[in-house]
C-alpha cells in the first residue's frame, strides 16, 4: 500500500513539474526561449535540451541498465543547437513522454529493486526522488529565466500575490492535493 502511494505521489509530482515547464513554454516568445545573458549562460531552450538528454538516458531501460548511457553526450546538451520553438517543444514532449510512461509502468515490487546511475547502485525509490529533485531544480531555472525576461507582464504559475486566502487546491492524484 505504501509503495503504491509513493508511486502515485512521484507521478503526480512529476506531472506538476511538467506543468510548470509547460507554463513557461507557453508564456515566452521565441526570442526569450533562446535568450542567453552571456556565452556561458543557459537559455530556457538549453535547459530543455539538458532535461531531454537526461530523461532519455535515465528512463531508457531504467530497471536493467545504468541510467547514464554510454551514448549520452551530456556536455553537448549545453550547446545551443535547437533553432526553433517547435524543436524545443518536441524535445520537451518526447522526454516527458518517456519519463511518465516509465514511471506509470513501474510496479509496487519495483520500488525496492536496485538500479544504477553513473555506476552508483541505489533503490528505485531513491532514484525516483533524485529525479524529482533534478527536474524540479531545472524547471525552477526555466521559471526564473522566463520571469526575468517577461517582467511585469508575467502571469504566475503558482498562487498569485495577495491571493493566498482565496486559493483552493486542485486534486492531483488519489490522496494528494496541489
């Protein structure tokens, strides 16, 4: 029962993280999507490229192969190679599809299985928590980059300032609320 609830919670949180990123991609212009403050800075598009690479590597054969695949070129994920908003959106959707399909396919008994990421053995539950943190971190970067560029016209992805008393949580998954 607890393992089932944990899997539901992980999927719900991942969907919430994806939703925040979807909101960013809907709110920025093409110029804002690719904007970098300097040659070493990441744009929103570059963060998406990195997430895509991580997701493909991590979730391909998640239970049976190291989560850092030999074919992954992590450093190249930070080079500005995507050129259109459509390419960025495709990377975003493809990465999340694999992520969510994999998570939704996990069984209760998988939670305590051992997987390996970058040669480090860990329980599936630990690997899942690790990825929730990683994706939340990078989507938070996307929100910050977008918010800084859109400025006063930004429409919040959370509870609007001064609206806390009126906020009503939306159900996310059985037993979970926003």
